[in-house]
C-alpha cells in the first residue's frame, strides 16, 4: 500500500476526544499509508484550533449548523484515495483497526 491509499474522516460535535482519536490513528500499524485526516465539525461546541495547528489536518467546520451525521458521509465523494474510513468522535480504535478494515475490504472486493 502507498501513501495515497487511505483517508480518515472524523466527525466531531461535543466530545473533546479529537486529540485522543488522532493519536490512535497515528499509532496504527499502517499509519504511513494515511494520506489525509479530515475533521468534520458540526456546530461550535468545542475549540480545536490548537489541534489544527499541532496536527495539520484538514478542518471543515459548520459553525452555526448541525448537519447531523449525514455531512461527513459526503466527504468520501471528494477524496482521491482508494480507501476512506469515517469515524465518529466516540470511536476509539485499536492499533490494527485500519489494517484489518483494508484487509477485509480487499478480501471482499470481488463480491460487490
């Protein structure tokens, strides 16, 4: 796999778990294959501006509108990677989670 194979999208709302989730993503067994991390933020409940500077991820912020969970699922239509995963701000993943998602997808590619 190469660097252009995986985009990770994280939807956040009121939970202050963004940095923890980013650290879990960066500690994945295939973290070198992650092209982009994109944060979709609904409303304006928490300030993550310091995290944007610290981790340099793309930040899409709907300041005064909560598009619910639907909006983050439009983003995979815009990325140029082979794989895209959408996580929520309450999703805490183990170190092989992304590797296993891709393995599972590859094993079932011929069935879709």
